[in-house]
């Protein structure tokens, strides 16, 4: 999984700096991002649209990993962002992210969140349900404002991935249902709202998807919907937003698909289907989250205790775990781990890398192939950049790790390590 420029003298390098140096300098557990990889992924998606002369937006689904510096990088790349809460929006504002390139998502946006989005002139609000159409109408009336919107539909496509992270099947909490005519009803309501400018249609079929045919079926369904809306309601979407979900390689068992392949599949299908239906080619928006942040991230931990149960298993415990990466406990997610100062060991053993949290399920990597390690050694878990830190918690009252960005051989803290004082900052002592 590591490329040749990530290994020197059998040591793991991140953005040109030895991982052990980063651990010494910034402490562990530590979340490190190789910024060049983030930029590379965004550009790989964009290149296909440019080459194929398709109007597009690459909107980073920032729930995968958000902080001020991350939004700054995405802005430097002129990409868009998706936000799903007032907190992500506030973080984007703190990063001076241009609000016209923000899409606001979510199945239960509050009145206050919609008000904040309208006040800051967010580019697009992705409408998810009937309640929200009414709520947004009130907000716009009160603010005497207008806003661009898209309708999220639930296209009943089930992409081949883990069932907990599927969102496109008909039984979904997200979006207007296609099969029961809810999407048509929503269209009529929004077209009747003079303060809402409908840009187009959105759908998102799941996450960590490897088969490109999920996107083909989704795109076909969306073009059929365009055709239906043109014929029945005289409305043609200018934007077709196909969401995110592009799969990445976590271990050797995952067969990576280049970002380009997903986009090529979507564009080819869209061109064929719209031509057949005599529809204009819409702009295509995509929303990659995991595929932008995931491969760029590495988690560094130090080894502490070890426990060998003869004939059963050897546990190697590290100083982090489910508090900084809950995915293995939550989804049974698999990762690859390496010893930072011995990435291609001659002697290996199969061990389970466990965290320090008080849950038996707090395992980071089951059956990792590692050299024999000792207390103090640095273990790196690879491709942890998405849905790790962003889902971090203070379970067991452990402080969340620091986040460091590395680029061109220089490192910078972009999120400070939480302190013990931070942990009691919101606590209030009982009054006597
Ligand atoms: C989560 C999400 C994404 C990003 O999914 P990834 O699997 O991280 O690419 C994109 N769009 C929507 C609407 C989402 O909810």
C-alpha cells in the first residue's frame, strides 16, 4: 500500500518527514495528513471533467474530515464543500471559505441552521424533505431573501458496500422517494416558491463503493427523472449532483479504482442517456469525501502493554483507539498497520492492535502483520484520514489527538491536542 517515496531506509515517511520524528515532535496519538495527496485527489477528479468538456463542481464532503486548515486547502484548489451542520458551516466561515461554493446538506436541518445558511449566502441548500421546504420558506420570508436549492431524491439504488453506510436504497431516511411520487410533489412545491431557485437534482447512493455500475444505474435513473420532469412539469435540471461514495484502498483486500474511472463512468452514462432523451447535458456535481481525505491520513500511536494468550492471540496495545478512530468498532472496518521504523520487516508476527479504551471491541487492527515491537515503538495505521478524527470522542475522558499537516517536507499543527483542562472546560461544579 505504500509507494516508494513513502519509505526510506525501511522507515515510513509522511510528506517527506519520518513518521517517528513527527511522533517525537508532536506526541501520540497523532493524526497526520500528507497534503499533497489531498490536492492530488481533488485534481484527479477535476481533470476528467475538464478533459471531457463537462461543466462540473467537485464538492468535498467535509464530514470526512473538517478543520479550518482543511477548508483552506480545498479553497486553494478552487473546489466546493458540502457541510451538514452549523458547526461545519462555522468552521468554513472561520477559514474564509467562499460561501457561494458551499452546499448545505442534512435530513434535519434546524430553523437556526437554515437561517445561518441564508444569512451567509450559502451557494446551495440541498432540500431533503417536505418539512424542510416549509421551514426554508419561512426563513426566506423572514429574511426577505432568496437561495439556490437542489432536491435530494432517494433513487433506490443499492450499491455494493457495507449496509450501515448505504443511503440510496428506498428505505432510507434521506431524500424524496422516487417510486412513490414524493420527488414530483417536492418539485411542484419548490417551483411554486419564488424565493427558491431550483438548480437541479441530487442523490447519493452510499459509501466506500467499488463497483462503478452503481453510479451508472444512479445516473440513468436521474436522467429518466430529468426526462419525466421535462415532459410533465416543463422543468429541466441544470445540475445533476450524483453525490460521493467513491471507494478507497484500506488494505490489500481492497482493489482500488482510480477516481477518474468513477467520473468517466458517470460522464459516459450521462452523455449517452441525455442524448437519447434529447436533453441538454447538465453540469455534473460530485461530492467525494472519503476519497479525498482518507488516503492522505495516517494515525501514529505508541506501543504500551502487550498480552500474549498462548495458542489464541497476542494483543499489542497502543495509546489511542476507538476515541480517535471508531470505524473498526462501529463497522468492523479493516486497516493496515506498519511499524514506523521497520515497514518491511524480515521477521513478522500476527498480532491484534488494540486501543486503550474500556471496551473489548476497542480494536484498531485485527490480525496485523507486524515485526516484534516494544513499548515506545511507533505504529502507523494507514489511510485513516476519513471518518476517523471527524468522529473522534472523549470517551473515557481521553483528550482528542493533535492533527498535523505535512507538505514539501515541512509540518504544521492544524488542530491542537486537547488538554486535560479542555476536558473539564464545560463542566460545572455543583453549587453547595
Ligand atoms: C457522506 C456523503 C458524501 C461523501 O461520501 P464519501 O463516501 O465520503 O465519498 C457525499 N454526499 C453526501 C450527501 C453524503 O452524505
